[in-house]
């Protein structure tokens, strides 16, 4: 169960969620920071909070060994998520170049676009997939280009055409 927050802690969480707001500089107890981290993870703002904690410096963090171990683990996972996002961006770019070369109109939407356009630090908005919009009439051509880039359809083909969503 998600730890509940006081009104003051909710304001801290909201400030932590704002990528442009100053890092939280207050002294926090291990219990409060742990609850904030749980809530940040649940609400998808953990990367922003971790960056801000890093910017504030570890000297201001509680001296709780368990909390510091958890922070180290979360930071490693955030680094991996950033790397995965970079790899996805690379493959998305490859696919888009292939689609353009075959004159298949397409656009990448959501994840990498949001990360690039809405966040000063792209690592604040990791993503786990690449969504490419293609007109239904061009799906077969787009799928051939994507296959030529080394990807295989991971879902049922007939169902994918019915849903117009290919994985």
C-alpha cells in the first residue's frame, strides 16, 4: 500500500514533480523521504525527484543506511531506464529513416517526443517503447520496413490488423 502523505509532504511531492522547480532543500527524515520516493515512483515522477536529490547533494540526505542503499538501487535503475530510452530512440530513428526512404509517411509520438519537447532533461521522462503512427493504408509497407530493420511481429498478425496496433 502506498504510504500516505501529510499536506506538507504532498506539496513537496508536487514541487519534486515539477522539472523546472528548484530541488527540495529541506532536511527530511528517512521515513518522509522514503514515503516521497514511494509516491514519486507510483506517480511516474521518480526520475525527476532522483535528479533533484542528486543536485541537492547526498550530504543533505538522512544518514539512514537502508535509505541510502535504496537510493543507490533506484539511481542504478534510473540509469538503466535512461540507457534503454536511448537505445529505443536509436532504433526509432533507424525505422523512421527506413520509412522515409520508402516514402511511408509516419510520425513517432508520445515517449521520445514528450521527453525531447517537454523536458529540459530528457532523462526526466524515460520511455519503454516507440509508438509510430502510420496511415492504415500504409501498414503493410511500414511493417516490411520495420522487419527490414531487424524487428519481428510479436503479436498475432490478424489481431494486430484488427486493432491496428502492431507490437
